C-alpha cells in the first residue's frame, strides 16, 4: 500500500523568504505525485503534478517541486513567498497506470503561515 | 469547462438527525466521483467513490452512505449523525486521467 508523510504540520515564514514543504512517500510501484493547496474554507486546488519525465516540476503561483526517486521525496519549494500563500498544502500520491478509482492518497497537510 | 458544485456550503445538525449532501458536476460526462472528509488533524480521508450510476465503493465502514442517482450527481447521506461526523466534506471528480478536481466543500458541524 502507498502512504504519504508530510514532515511538518506547520511552517511559519516571513514574507519574501524562501520556503520548502517536505513530502515523503512509500510505494513499491511507480507513482504519480501531486501537490494541492487549500485556502480557508475552500476546496483543494492543484498546484502541480509529476507523472513522468523531468523530475523538476513547475506549477502555479511560482511553486515548484522535485521528484527524488532514491529518497522517495517530492518537496515543494518557492523562492519568495507572499502573504497570499498562507494556506494548507497537501501532498498526494497515486499508483501509476492503475486507473484513478480510489487511487489518490493524501498526506495530513502542512499549514504555511506567511508573516509580514 | 468543467465545474463542480456542492450544496449546502455549511450545515449545523443535531446528533441523531439525518444528513444529505449533494455534489453535481457540469461540463463532463461519466466522471469518476469521490467523497472525502477532512477532520481536524486527520488529513483527507476517502469515504466513497463511484465510477457510474448506481456504482458505489466504500473505503471506510461507518454510518454514512453514498448514492449516484444520475451521471453527474453524487449524494452523501446518513440516517443518524454522530458527533464524529463533523468535518469538511469534499466532493471530487476525475475524467479517468490521473488528476482530480475538487468542489468548494461543505462544512458540517454536529452538535
């Protein structure tokens, strides 16, 4: 079975500072990887995804993530955060090629708090 | 373009009362549909998914049930709510590709 671990439940950071949100996964088969963002009392929005190819993935709002197969990690980064980036971020994994039904497993989320 | 709706946006219900949450999708046909629950400190938990009308798979045994009466409609129900049913309920859909789209959610408080 697959699992996702987000190592930090909360990350406080000052505006314009860089940030890294950590995500590790466990799987014996190939996976697809995702990062979602959730603003307060809203649904989830896809930030970026890794399906195959280049291990460096760029997403919306200036975020990027790097797939590291040997370390089973998919950390999310942004070089300079804004107040508007304050939200909860979820890492998710699905088994590659298995079909989508019931196949998306989430981490417990990381709350990013950007302070002025 | 595709749009996913959830109704109601917020709900406060007493323990033991029934529940009905609705999810509808526009702009697509035959989507895979999902119900997730988000409870404080517990991340996102997949409750049910459906690959077609009348086809429901349950991931977690509980006092909740789901139904899919129409191609683009997914209903989450309960006959008697428990305190532990409180949370943020998210409906999601996917077109068969590895990418899910989420609705705006329903905040349920059981008192």
